[in-house]
C-alpha cells in the first residue's frame, strides 16, 4: 500500500483506491461486488466513492492511527 495522506473520513474514487493499494480498478470492482468493500454512490449518477479508512480495515485487516499515514 502506498502511504500518503491521513485516511480518516477521506473518500476516494475506485481509481484512486486502486492506485493506493497498488491493484487494478477491476480488483476494486470485484472487492465491491464480493462485499469486501462498501461503495457510496454519489447523487444523480453511477459514480461511487470509498471510505479509505474502511477500505484499509477491510483489505489489510488493520487501521492507521488517526493523524498518521
């Protein structure tokens, strides 16, 4: 996983999540379809965002302490 900004309450696109976790966008989509990740639909469209902290817990089984990346 690439380390960058604080993850608390940060929402990212599938493409951003794929880049952070160094996987393909198809993998992110598969994780969402399998219920590993929860996506939040944006109003009026197909766009979806993922809570980075939730994704980290789901994918890595760990959390980053608040204020640390």
